[in-house]
């Protein structure tokens, strides 16, 4: 794979010609998207969107927000959102030092135990109804994807100084090891019933987010088992498995890890398991390879990251309206023309890291181009945060800005990584304390 993608701004400013998002306040001018103050300010603006209504004193956080920040579902709680809010507030505390962010991170961790943990069957429930401190199970499916975010939440809470989270890093890893690890394949299985009967479906997405969580677990503890596992999963997905699917990361596999080209073929917009190549997952994997390289500079990591990033930009950038499409098929034709917030965010973060790592200005040009597009169309300059999904020509579908699963974890996380790409920004330190085995909560 030798594709080199050049930003359209080098020849035609595509995103400048796109129609504006319905009802969006005009985007203020930005002198430079590469400015530290801009990125930190944007994170703070996003936190302010959630601040008035997010906290539930009876446990955890509310998960469903309209454009204006009002709540439209006060009772449904999703494991992914519950974990991502912990990430959001732990990261915010580390960056800004606001004691309330630390309090919120602790509050979110408590809800993982009080709300999502099933002590009888020893697993985290996927979705629950929570009313006045009482839990009703909505979906007890065990998802490796969900456990990946549990691990991520504990790791970032530990890095924020929440010591009670530290032993839970090892406990969660051991749970995943026991229930989902496929040693022969060197990858994780995907889902199980509430009583832990594992399904035959295999997917890359759970492995990708597990890799993200394992890197964080290593940074929180210094324990090499997490970095070793992250490297192994990353190489198996982005090298071995990708060889089976045209050099790119495919989403779906059979139980023997052969490619399933037809899973969800009629559902290219599925929120967790879409059909087609996901441009956002190519760039997200590229980001993770660069994060592994921070700690273990293997020679294959950077070239593979560049290949995945360039493929996404070459096959999924919309030269007419700006932004990256959601998916394209094995024949490289776009199968889902919608624009998703997380795809743009993960990609500008990766562009920044590649720009710093290589010194090649074309990656910074892509960073600027994606930010110009996102700033104009995805960022809500009236109420704050990002819209979730737009049409091909950048119109909103609804006023549901942040349903379960969103939390703007992708957008704020991308800003933090972009900060790591700026000159003079250091990499995240390794705490160097090993997490001891511990029973699950």
C-alpha cells in the first residue's frame, strides 16, 4: 500500500464550499488550530456543555442530551457512557486541577460498582434502568468492548490519583483474560450471554479499544504485561488480519478469525458493528500504533500508521462537502455517506501525532483541514460540544446531540492527543506502580 493522501486545501478548499449545518451559530474565527490555548479552551467549552445537568446525585451521570444540554432520557444508563464520563473527568482533573472533576471521576467509579456490576454472575451489565438509586436490568450482555472501557476508566482514574481504582486495573484485566482472551488467535472474543456463554462472532472494534485501555493500564502501572498485550493485539489486527482484507482493518470475523465479508451487510450505519471499512478505525488504529511506539519504538509501527491514515484519507474524504465519510466497501466505493463526529476527531488527533513524529507538514495540513471542517459544521457554537452525526452535505438529523455512548470522549480525547503533537508537549508519564490482583467489585 503506497497511497499518499494530500489535503484538498492544497488545491481546492472543499470544506469552505459546504453548506452550513442547520441552525448552527456561525463559527468564530480561529487564528490557529495548532494553538495550545485553543485546544484547552475547546475542552473546557465542551465540559461546560455537560456541567449543568450531567451529575445525578443518586448515582453516576445522565446519558442523553439534546442540543441545548437538556436531558431527554433520565433513566437509561449505558456501560460505555458510564466509563467514558470517568475518563472525561479524570483527564480534565489531570489537565486543569479542578477538584470537582476529581469528585466526579470518583462518583462515576462508584456507579460502575453500584449500577453496572453484577456480583452474582461477576460481570458488568451493558445497559440498566436507574431510578432513585434502584437498578433494573435492561441488557446483561457481556461485551469485551464494554470491559475495555471499564479498564480504561480504572486506568485513567488511577493516573488522576484515585488509589482505589488502582487494584481494579488488574482485576478487570484478569476478568477479560478469563472470559474473552483467545490465546490461539492472540485476540479477544467479542460478547457473551449474562452467564458467560461466548458467541461465535469476532470483531476488531473490541480489540482496538482494548488496545487503547491496555496502553493506559501500562501508563498507570508500569506493568509490562499490559504493554506486551497491547503490542500483540495491535500487530495481530493491523498486520496479520489486515493481510486478509486488502491491507486494511476489516470489522467482522468468524470464530476462527477468517474474514466475514457479509456480517451486517445491510446495516452500514450500525453504531457498534457497521459493515464496510471504517475510515475512523483506520486512523484510530494509526493513533494507537503511535501510542505504542512512545513506549516501544518498533520499526513497523510508524510505517503502518502512515499507511492506515493515508488509506482513510484517500478513500473517504469528501472533496465536495468536506469531512470523512463513515464507511466504504471492499471495492472502495462509499457505502455510508454520513459524517460522524468521532471519525473527524480521531483523525485530526492522528494527523497531529503523525505531524510531530514525522516532521512532514502534509499531516499538519490535514490536521488544519479537518479542524476547519469540524469547526464550521460539527462544533455547536451556541450551546457547546459537537453534533453527533450529519448528512453528506452537513445537515443535522435531529436535536439529539449526545445519546448514550457519546459523552464527547472522542472529541476531548482528540484534543489532549493533539496537544501531545504540539512542540514542547511531553508524553504521558508512566507511574511505574504495578497493579496487584484483586477481586472484582
